C-alpha cells in the first residue's frame, strides 16, 4: 500500500520540480543561443510558461551590436508571446503565432570604416527561438528609428505606435505565384505623419513574392530638416511632406513606383545665415517654377524596376514627372494603384525567356 502511493507521489514531486526549473532551463538555452550570434550580444530577462495554451512568454529580449561603440540596443522586445495557433492545429498542422509588445528597433549609422554586419545572423537566431513555423505575427506599439549621430546636425528619424498584423504566413499549399499572406500595418511617422502599409505576400518562397502599397500623409516637413540640411544644405520653415508608393515582386523581379509630394513648403528661415538664405533662395526660385500653383505642390513619380540584384530608378520619367505635376496635371494625393502583381509577373517571365 505504501509503494502504491509513494511512487505516484515521487513522480508528482519530480514533475513539480521540473515545472519550476523549466523556465530557468529555457531561459539559459535562449541566452546561450543569443550569446552565439556573430558580432552581436543578446540577453533575455525572464521566461514564463503557460502550458494550458501551449505558450511561453519572453520578457525584455535585447540584442546589441558589438564593435561599433554605440550604446543603443539594436533590438529590444519588452514582451514576446509565442504560442500554438489552435486554428491551424484543428486543420491538422502545427504552427505558431507570435505577439510582440512594445518592440524597439534602433539602427545607428556607424562609422563608414566599421565592419559590415549582416542581418542574417540575428534573424536566424530569433527564428531559432521558435521551434514551430510562424503562421501569424502581430506587433503592438512598436518603435523603429534611424539615427546618424555623426551627421551635422545629427539625424533621428523614427516611427512610433507601430501596429502590424500578418496572417497565414505558413499555412500555404504551395502553388505557382499565389499571395496567401495578408499584411496590414500603421504607424505615426516623423513629423506626426500617418503611415499605412497594406498588401499581400508569399513568404514560403526563398525570395518572397510581394504586392504592397504604402502611404505617408500629413508629415510636418520641418522634422526632416536635419536630414535635408546634412545632405542638401537646405531646411524648411514650414510645409507638409507626403509619400505614396507601390511595390510588386514576382520571382525576384521588382516593379514599383514612389511618389513624393511637398505641400505649401517654405524654405527660408529668418534665423538662417546669409549664405543659407542665398542658397535656399536659389533653390526656392526653381521650386516656385516647378510647383503646381493651383495645388501648391511640388511632386514627381519615381518608377523603380529591375531584378533584385540590379534594381534602378528611371531618371527621365522622374524628371518629366516634376514638370507634369507643375504644368500639366497635379499628382493626386493617394496611391495611384496602377501597378499590379501581374505587371511584375510579366516582366519576370520575359526575363526567364
């Protein structure tokens, strides 16, 4: 009788001990994986388990570049919830879903002599933390920033409040050129602009097929002053910057366009030096000539096309687009929707032939 109860109690006790130690075991495993990333150092603070829903939660995952001297963590995920996607399980496939809360991606432009660091090392490490293929990805309240402290003045462009939902990433019956995965994202950009990205893609392929559109509206152009001052020696006193684009990729062939629009912009600031006023006045003269006087916009449309190994922007259509907007017909402040996935397919087929 004692053995009949003692053995189950011992097994139960061992299971409880194992359950208590398991988060630490997984945490040590994850930290070992992150510590082996070439040119990066990574760490997680803690890990929680939720067996009842087949999930584990990683708290404060950080990845930092080494040998670059900057103090900003490259990646910082405050909370990462990785769980089994029950919908796919009912369909007979074991897939996972990830919800990342308050992630931050900060890219700091290092010195031009710094060693080139490839993204493959840290992306492979992150995906290795998920033993099951990811079918659904959600990002809540994300932040992305580009910082160049060596520029004069320093450049800091960022996206705040990023929301992203990507569905059906792996639950795919592989066929020729299908776009089964839907992606929708939004964010608050530099200058309090509104960024929206919508589209479809196929991530099962080695080079994903993509058909997406993006729009950036109502961004205060003065937020770009550090960027334009560094690269063009001009800054804006007031105005609005907007951007609309379409990108389609089929079998590695890209076809797309980008349409930047400047609205009601003024260049000369009373605080500028004499030489700055002179240069901005010269630029402003041509801006006035090339501006659509009715809509007060300066715009063009930049076609982008080519194999991903040799993508280029078409210069002549870009230049003529400026005159078209100024003197013939102003570009509409929306995505033109004149590039489709079929356009990229046709060019990809021509390239193969």
